[in-house]
């Protein structure tokens, strides 16, 4: 109880409340502008948190994350372009409602169900995090290695369309983390005699480059090529909250979509888009009235409620593996993990013992963030959407300056600025050849834990691989890895069959 | 780029990279103490092998004509030129930041980007935007966050 009160005291100070408000607005804005992502916003904000106190910095990051997840629905409804991949499912009925002149009620409904979904998932998260961390505290290096390997397999398997290309990217991320001094023996790896290389590739610098620079290059290239970067004029916008009767009517759907979103969010590598589309399909399929069912796709409120509840419930779910096991589920939580790490906090079961107030602060920060996002979306949406009028190339210039300065201030090192630019170029090239960059980030995040636990386990076992099958948890994780790979292979075979059938049918 | 050529290029790229990586694993990392399965080379070696296998898989996909879901726009010379110009501008800014500091290099690069790269004609964007942007970042980092910004090695000499 004392820890809870300490956490409450830490969060309810003006600095944190102001940071949450600013973060919420930044998140909504980045979420609402197509092309900009909340992952990019998080990467840009991260250097600012470096000089802040831990609770202040982490609260700022969380509010950006939550604002971004909610803000995606704004452009999805108003202009039919999803601000974030998570809001792609909202476009189907949200934009159809806007075309019918019901944009205000669609926006209001999206805002309120996002808040409800997020807050309910927070409750589930609190229960699950506590339970899993109590279980995970008994894990030794072998179990952690197998767990991280499982996390890696799900990330590469589920997150992208092509398993092999995702694996290439994931392995490159793991490779990047081996550059520098070896953690256990202090031996130099791939440093080529350069002193700066001893500290390796900084995860945060790489993330800033991978998320921000490709976007900047793309916008500049379009402009230089005389292609128009689209700015959107959405006119006057209002948010109208739905009545109690509507909320009551859809309460069952909201609860089911919250559960769905939380579960999917807690699986590393799945995330918002999958949850939103599954929830949309569930809402449509569970509609018993044929007339109502026929309205889906042509402007049905259920088509906004289901995906928006589910994608916001993902935020709570995604925090479960992050806080309880130290495994991020998506790029956004990977950056938030980076925020923890730069303050010397290592998420996982030990954090509950060593720094319990931080965990409770996270819970309170998420709660307040949802309230702040709700307030801003309801009362200032007409001002916030004005940012959609800004030309992307002007935003790109501002973002470029921010990323360079941000990369420098992380360690006051120009080497980091050059690394950031190189990673940005890699990101751009990967985007162009359709290799996903998300697994690179997740490989970098998991790389150090993977290697250090592998090597510690091997030291403990005297070089025997049997240690990786010596406990129930190890066998369980190994079975899950095999299952994930098996499912992927099955999917590949199905794809081949479908392709052959299509070819045969001309 | 045709789908088939893409898979051939991808497989050759991945195989070449993994072979270079494996070469570096043995020639640039000293062997450490401990078991052979547990040295600083172990994980990098394993990763190199995994990447090599993936390269071979892409090659097999190319020869078996199984190429899933890939339709990319071809690289054009103009895109290459534009990206190179941008990267050179970014590098110049980074060097300038190091040499003359944030307050001098930032308004200049913003002016350069808006005026010559983006070809903006509005005086507000060309002259006011660089000053406002530089000033805002300076105030945020120096006064609000009490952090530091590059002061410039040349400037510091005087």
C-alpha cells in the first residue's frame, strides 16, 4: 500500500501532469497525421526524457503512446486515411459515417470507446502483470533464453507477411547488438579499432534513425520529384459523445473486444492492426439482425466501436510482457522499454521487488493519460485537426532537426548522429525492398538479453545444451517455438497452394 | 525490378553479407576462454549461419519460381540522386553542427532545405521558419530540459 501511495504522490505532481498533457497532444497529432506514426513520435520524444526524472520521462512516453493509438481514428474517420495501422479497420465504417454527415458522432464514439477499452485493459493488465511476474521471478538464465527466443519467433512470425524476410531483419537486429564490447569477457567485436564502436550501436539512436529518417527521405524525394505530398483540409470538426443508450446497446461488444485486444496485445508481435480487424470481423459476424449486419461497411457504429475498443485495449495487453518479462510486443513498447533502460530500470520480475513504486506509477500514468486524451479529443479536436493542413515537407524539416539534435543529446556524441543517419538509410532501403524494419528493432531490444542468458546458462551447465530442456518452463517455451514455426510453415504451404490454384485458374 | 530478379538480388545480397560476417567473426573477434560452444564468437557465428541459410532459401525460392507477395517499384536514377542529395545535406549539417555549433548551423540548414531542396518561395518559410525553429529547440533543450546542444569546436576556439 505504501508503494501505491508513493507512486500516486510521484504521478500527481504538476510536472508529470503537464508532461502527460503534452504527451497526449503530441500522440494525438502524430497518430492523426497519415504517414507519421506514434512510434516515430516516441523515438523523437525519447531524447527529451533522458534528462527527466524516471517517472516524468516514462509518463511522457506512455501518454504519447496512448494519444497516438487513439489519435489514429481521427484521420480514419475524417479523411478515410488511417493515421496509424491500428485504425485501418476504423476507416471502413468510420469514413462511411463521415460521408453520411455523421463524423461528429463517429469521432465521439471512437473517443469514448477508446477510453473505455484502454481503461478496462489497464485493469486486466494490472492483474496479469502481477500474476506473470510472480511466476517469472523463478526463471533462471535458461528459461529466460528460451522465453526470449519464443518472443523472437512470434515477433518474426506474426508481425509481417513474409516469415523469411522478417527473419532476415530480426537477425540483422541481433547482429547489430553484438557490435562493441562483449558483455561477459569484455572482448571487442566488429569494432575495427574505432574507439566509438566500443560502446556498440545505441538502441535508441538506431530506433530514431529507423523510424524517422526513411519518412523524411520519402517526403523530400516526393517533393524534389515534383510529386505532391498530400495535406488535408478537414474543415470544421466537432466531437459529439454518444448517448447512454448507444453505450448500453454495445456494452457486450465493447467487453468482448476489450478482452480480444488485451489478449492479442499481450502476444509479442501481434499488436493493434490484427486486434482491430479481428474485432471488426467479430462485430460483423456476431450481429444477429440481417438488416443491421448489411449496414457494416456502409456506416455502422458497431464498425467503429469494435476496432477502436480493441486497438486501445492492445495498449494494456502490450504492457503485460513488457512489465512482467521485459519483452516488448511492438516497436512502440520497444521504445518505451528504451525509456525504462535509460533511467536504469530493467522491466521484468525484479522491477517489482526493487522498484515497485515505478510499476504503480506506470499504472497511474496510463490511467491519467487516457483521461487526458479523452479530454483533449472531446474539447480541442477542432484545433488539433488543423495540423492536418500543414504540408508534410515542412513537418519533415522540423522532424529532421529534432532527430539530429535528439540523437546527439542522448550521449553528447556526434558518432551517434552518424549512426542514426546510417540506420535511417538502412531503414529507407529496407522499406523500398519491402524488408520490414520492426524486427530489426525487436532483434536489437532482445539481442543483449538473449546472448547474456545463453552464455550464463552455458557457463552454469558446463557447456551442455541439456540445460535448455531442464525445466517445465523451458520445455513449454520450446514447444511454443515449435508451434509458432509449424503454424508459419503451414501458412506458407497454404499460400503456395493458393498461388498454384490462382495460376491454374488464370 | 521484376519479382524474379528481386529474389535473386535478395538472395545474393544476403549470402554475400553473411559470408563477410562469418569471415569477420573469425578474423576480427579474439577467441575467449570457456567452452567452444560459449565464446564471444558463438552467437555472432550462429547468426551468420542463420542468415546464410536464409540466403540459400531465397535462392531456392528463385529457382523454384516461388516468390510470394512481392511487387516493388523499381529504383530509378532520379530517386537515387534525390536520396543522395538529402543524405549529403544531412551529413553537411552534422559536420556543421560539430564545427560551428547548433545556433549557426541549424538556421542555415533549414534555410537550405526549404529554399533549395523544397523550393519554397514564401519568405516566411525561408527566413522566419529557420529562426523560429532554431529558437524553439534552443529554448526547450537549454532552458526547459537543461540539457546541452553542440557549441561548435571552431566557435569554442574564440
